[in-house]
C-alpha cells in the first residue's frame, strides 16, 4: 500500500509531536552527559532518538531532514563503538544540531525545504568529526544491524500500557460540560428539596447518588488533564547552561519533584514566568566563578527548581545560591521612583515586593538578559492571571528563593460564598482563614478600617464600598479573614452563605480589567456570582503603609 493511501496529514502531525518530544529528551540527555559522563546509557538513548527520527523522516520522504539526522546518528555511533563520551565542545556541537533539527521540524508542514547555508556548514562540521574519529573501514553510512534492530525494538511500547493523545481543546470542553452538569445538579437539588413529601425525599436520595457519580466523572476528567511538570522544567536546563556560558559564568539547574502533576493549562501558562525567573537568577543571582571561589563557594552556581503539592495548590520554588537581593539598592531605587517613603521598620517582604513594579530594575547597564525594566512585573502579572501568588525571600551573599503558589486547575475552585446587598460573591477557600462578626463599636462608614482581632490590628475593606453597591450596610456585618503570604486582612460583607464548589467562567471583555474580580460562576439558583481576586484586592491594603504620603 502506498503512503498516499494513508492520511498523510495525520501521520505527519503525529511524527512532529513525537519528534519534538524525542529532541527534548535528546537535549536533556546531552546536558546530563556533560555533568555526569560516567552514565553510558545516556549515549544509547541519544542515539535511539536520532535513529528513530532518521527512520521516520525517511518514511515520510523528508529527505533533507533524514539526511541531517543520519549524519548526527553517524557521529553518535562512532562514540558508541569506541565507548567514549563526547567532549564539552562536541556536546555543544550536538546541541546545535538539536536546535537545527527543531527548526527543520517546524518548517516541515510548509513542505520540503533545502538546507540553509548554516545547516550545510553544520553538517560538514559533523561529517568531519565522524571522519576524524571513526576507526571503521568501509562504508561510513552503514549502521550495525544488531544495534539498529535493538534500537527499534526498545522503542516499541509495552503491550500492557497504552496511551492516547488528546486535543487540549476537547479536554477543556469536556471539563466545561462536567462543570455545567454540576451546576444543573445543584439547581435540581434545590428544587427537589422544596418537595416536602415522602416521594420528594426518595427522589432527593436518588439525586444524591447521581451527584456522587457526576462528581466522580468530573474528578476523572480533571485527572486526565493533569501532566507532570518535569518535562517543562527540564527545558530550562539548557537555558541555564547556555545563558551562563555566554556570560562567563558556570551554573546548572536541578529539578526536584518533576513527577508532580498539574493541570496542563496551568503548566503551559507557567512557562513564561519561570523563564523570566531563571534568566533573572543567572543574571542577577549567580556570580562569576572567580568571585564565587573567593567567597568560599563552588565555582559552579546551582539553581534548584522544585515542585510539590500543598492542599489544592502546587508550590513551585526557584532557589539559587548566588548573591541574593541587594536590600539597600532596592530601597534606594524605590525612593527615586517614588514608591517608598517610610525610612525605618520596613519588612523584608515589603521591600522585595517592590521589585515587581513595572519598570523597576537595579541593573546598572542594559544587557541581553536585563536592565530594561521588563521582567518581574511580567512574572507577577502572569501569576495573578493564574490566580496565584509569588513571594521572595533572600539573604545577601547566600541566595534567593522565589515561591509561586498556584491552583492545580483553573476551571473549578472550592469557594466560600458571601452576600452583599442582593449580590453574591465567592471568595476562594484557599485564602480564607476564619470568619467573625464586625464589632459594632469598631464599625465605620468608610470603605476600609482597622479592627482588633485576638489582640492584633487587622485592616479590612468593605466590599459594598469597593464595588459601589447600592444600599446601606446592615446593622450586623461579618468579616471574612483572608491570608496572602504572611499578610492577614479582612473583607466586610453582609452575610456568610457557606462553602461551595464554583465552576470558573471567564468575564466578558468589558469586565476583564476590573480590579478585584477574577471571574464569575453560575450559582445554584441560576444567577451569576463574581469570584473575588483576593491578591489584587488586598494589594492596595498591603502597600498602603509604603506609599508616599501627600
């Protein structure tokens, strides 16, 4: 049967995905080989990727791509036969080959293309290395039959475990449908509960059983969307290596907790903020080798990227053993920008939060890494968009730790519903620590105030005034105490309604920029409730003591 008899587009799409994954693993193995040359299996795994890519490209008549992969395979085969490990220079050469193979893959959909002059030069350079190092006699294109067969056999998936690729948009739609079912079930339950009859109670019991089944279905759909963070985190290993090398530094990235799983949408949107932080760590954190050695440190800096679960959240920390944040320089720059007027008693966390302001940089010169005032403000904005929080801790001369807390999924949250006037709001339960009544003698008509809670002053804001809702506050108000990092504050509301599971719906374009609102949800009675963006709502309260006073 000819190739044209198959759906070539579908085969090509599968080939591109598998080849990208193979090149990712090849890149990681090359970098790992550079720091751990005593592991021979790494070379075999790299060879298998090149061999498979060459074979698949040949089957699809992608001649130039197959030829390029073949030359790379030849060089790897020389090292396998001689049982030697490539030097650092040759690993850099192979990494360049990986980059060019990626570039060739990305252009495959547009049709066959000739090699660029740069790619032709790289092929010649690799071929010269093969000719110089090869001890074989005869045809250099020959591949040992045994190793080729073994490589092909090792790539076959186990019969007991099968996987299926699924389009993320389809998974989004499935999750949205299960969320809609939960909402409909809640409305139906409220209607059944009003049937105060024996038959109504029997129907309610059957409905509760159906609800459990639907919740199990929703949980399964959510689990399908969960992917390990390791493959994405390990992509930064190459970035750290290349950035450090280009700036005369030595640094390596360690990944801890790569098997921790998170919603694929969250992970995809986390990539850019993490890249900013990694680049910032290499530029501002890691010192030059000579300076590190003079301080008693290892010449090679270590950046550690760690992931772990905490409740319904994923905690990602980026830790380096570099110079740490310069507290005095941050304060000086903040005062010049008019961001800080308080002279004494400033918490370290408040100072470190200043670096998240747009345009804030302590770099003395503009480089390809920093100095343009673009970076950490982008990180905070992206993390906020994920309903997450970011926190910095740093010790001068010892390093910096940046902690990111994110929800495991963006689609469904556990919330605490409250009422203000005729409107219902949902506060994400992860931020709520306790609820209390606002004492009558501490009430005021303003939008914010201070109350005494367990002997501690607690700032609070009144949702009615913040969002400009009509009507007067009732005689009895309640406070929902929320926590952002180590900062506690209160939200004054009319009534506490209790916990609920909210299916997050995006806001319309006209409302996306409204501060303090993260999204919306459909309530059990069919009305729309707004989900509170606690970090942005509290930010004004947290920074009020730092702002210059008029």
